C-alpha cells in the first residue's frame, strides 16, 4: 500500500474533472472493450492478452499523467494472484465499470448507494485482507451512510474522488444520445437528459416529427379554414365596392 505521506488533499473541482475523464475514458475503445470481455479478464496469464493489457493500461496512465491526474487513478491494493499487469488492468476496468454503472443509474438513491458501497469497499480494501470484505463492507456502508467518511487513514487520490462522487451524485447523468462520444456528464439542471444542445438535437427533431404526425390533420384543417375565411372576406369586400 502507498505511504500516507504521498496522499495529498485535492480540490473539489479537480476531483470532479477526474471523475468525468475516468468515466468517459476509452468509450468505444476497441482494446478496452476487449479487456472488458469476461474471457479477457479471466485470461490473466495469456501472453497476447497480457501484452494488450499492458499496452492499453500504460497508454491510459500516460494520458492521465499528462492531464495532471495520474495520482488519482485506482492502484491495486493488497495481495493478488495475477501478474502486476493483469492486476492493474482488472483494477482499472473494475472501478471504471462501477463508476459508469452508478453514473448511468436513473435513481439518485440507487446512484448514491452504489457510490457509497464503492467507497466502503475501497476503504476496507486499503486496510484489510479480502477474506474480511463482506461483513466489513456492510459495516462501513452503514457507518458512511451518516455522512461520516473518516476511515482512520489518509485517503489516496481515488478514494478522495469517490467521496467527491457522492457529493455530486445528484448531477450525474448519462447522455440520452446513443451516438454521444462522451456520454457521462454533470448536469447544470436537474432535468437535463443530454450533455449538450448538439446531442439533444436529433431527439428534438424526432419529437417534433412525431408531434407533427399526431397533430398535422388538425393544423391542416385549421389552415384550410383560415384560407376559406380570407377568401370569403375578399369576396365580400369586392361586392361592397
């Protein structure tokens, strides 16, 4: 486990930015999608799989480091049976999947519960061996549900990010546009469904087209009626002259 002297406190804005980047990183990335597949996660010792995982994870770490967020990435903790490369890959995918699942949850209550469990799980993992997880995580969730996140040790960057995620959970949204390249965003309004006007435009057009199909006869009849009234007025005006 990393020394607590290396765990520095980070600003709320910086942590929120990391959460956005971590959730969106590699969306539709071919290598990451391959790593997410069950058969890839289980192939911990296959040479080709390890090479791909090492290349993909190193690329991710390099990108986050260049963005000044390398120290916030989740590090494997405790003992692990796989190689270091496989452990780092599994750890990256595990936490990214968890964050994405929480982010995409429509219910704010369920979203917070998922994040709270993630925080408790990570806190226990940094202190104890995996065979103590089940009961300890349950106790930690109950303890943290009160809003008290003290753990008795200085949290690393990723643990701080999970704490921040719970704070901004009400604003977490997944863009409703299936073609969005960065679907995880923080909403400025509680009713927001799309990350931008551009992403919402196709849905807006579809909604307008559907509305027109449902009500066009009414508008066409009203237009005909209006034209008929105008013709009658013209005829009347000519007759009076």
